[in-house]
């Protein structure tokens, strides 16, 4: 029985996409937004600035279907923005609890 050589077996698996520079310190960005909050900026407006709007997420999904490289970056961006938002919300909640 002859051995069947398939090209996908000869290639090593693709490494995961490297993290995009700038997505490594959500704490610092959340602290920046928290500083704005302490200076009187609206919580809701800051929250909206941090979040990725649903319509932008839909655009990213459509583009990701055509460009797998972009899909990886978009996923990292969305994850990063969600971490920033969670940290920001925790800081505001802690401040709120201390005030009361």
C-alpha cells in the first residue's frame, strides 16, 4: 500500500497570531479613563468611549470573513476593550462604595 503524501501533512501548524502591540496594559488605559471620571466627565460618555459599538463589531465581523489576519486583530482589540471597560467599571464601583 503506497503512502499518500498530502501537502497539509508536510507543513508545520501555523503559529497563533502574535499579540498586537499596545494591547498589553489595559490597566493603564482604564486608569486614564478613571482619571477623567474623577475630573467630572460623565460615566456614561466614558463608558461609550471605551466600548466597541455593536455596529462596529458587525463591520469587523464582515471584514474578518474576507481577511483572516484582520479577524485575529479584531478579536484582540475587542477583548482588550472589554478588559479596559471591566477594569474601569470596577474602579468606579470601588469609588462609589468608598463614598457611601
